[in-house]
C-alpha cells in the first residue's frame, strides 16, 4: 500500500505564510507544465504573470511582524 503524504491543515496562516505557499504551488505547477527551473523562477519574479488566485501579497509590516515572532 502506498504511503500518503501528511497534509498540513491550519486555519491561522499569516499573510506571509499564505504567500509562500502560493508561490510554492505556482512553482510546482510551472515545473509540472514543463518549464525549466530557470524559466519557472523568472516567471515567479515577474509579478504581472501571477494568476488571479494569488492575491495575498504580504506587506512590509507583515514581514516585520513575522520576523519579530520568530525572535521570541
């Protein structure tokens, strides 16, 4: 029997966490579609290419808050 990947289900993701997850999913989709690593990373760096479902871009305040939480 094949082992299943453990799913992480958490409802209280920060905006930064959501953004990182969306970027990762976008990257995996690009790779599955046949893009090279370099092309996928280039597309990820061009925000105008983001699909409509990627709406949770973090602000500088979100990033600062996340970094402050990590220091505790």
